[in-house]
């Protein structure tokens, strides 16, 4: 099946709009911060909505009360928690973008 030039232009225009919307989403996600922590916040990871690490905090007390293996386990817990939160934010942003572009999708 052949597309007419008009249809092809419309498709290209829609693709460009979609690309623009995705880029806008990524920019918005850069401004949304989530955290994951362990040991009541003594270990804390801050990520943006694109899952990029922005900040890592480890309280000095952690080194006094825990051994290396425990610290590593707590860091893994805190990081996975942060990733889960970032995934949630990311998913919601992408759904929101999709609904704006294709309003009928949510019905």
C-alpha cells in the first residue's frame, strides 16, 4: 500500500510532535527528585525522574555502628528504593505525555 505525499507529511509531523513531547517529558523528569533511604535516613540516595543519581548521603554514625557488609546491604536497599520511586515517577510522566498526545487512550 502506498501513502500519498499528504499522508506522509502528516505522519512526519506527528512523529516530530511525539519526539518533542518525549523531550519535554525528559526535561520535566530532570526537575523531579525522589529519594530512597535506609537506617532512618542515615543512608540516602536522591535521584531525578530520569533515574540519574543527584546526591548520596551517608551519615558518619553509619561507619561507627555498622561493618562494611552491613553498610553495603543498607546502601543496596536504599538505592533500590530510590530506583523504585524514580521508576514510578517516570512511568506516570510517560503515561501523562501519552494521554496528552492520544486523548482516547485513557478511556
